[in-house]
C-alpha cells in the first residue's frame, strides 16, 4: 500500500482489505446492497470501481494521516469526486462534491487519543 499525502488516500490496497473498507459505507437498500453503497458524503460508490475515475469510482481515504494505515478504523471509502475536495484539509472537515461539509474531527480525536 502507498499513502498519497496530497489526496489523503491509500493506493494499491489489497482486495480483502478493500472489501472490509467498502462495507463501512452505508449500503443501498434493495437487491444491489452488496454492489452499491453510499460514502460519507452521500455519493454512490460501487464495490468493483475501486481506484477508478468512473461514475461510481472510489478510493480508500485516511481519516488521520498520522495513524497506522493497517488500522481499519482509520480508513473509509470515498467517491473519487469527494477525494478531490479533501486535499489540504486542516481541521478534519472537507467539502463534498455536492458542497455539503463532512467533519471527521470527532473520529480523528477518538482515533488519536
């Protein structure tokens, strides 16, 4: 795995770990709940679109960059459009692609304390 400091994501995440991280997203209701999910920004992602710049593409985002990347509590799935909005976050909050704001400050505090 490689940490991308600019985007605060992990690249080349092993398949078994990606599956666990994808399951942290909110599943869609209905028959597609194992394939599609909703990220923290409310954007739909698809399990087989990891690392792709596609309509439902997603990356493994890191909550707190100073934490271990092997700690799954520190990782979550995030749509590619929302990853771009995270670059340079300072206070644990970032705007999503739809301009709403997501704050991870409580998660960062819980993980780092």
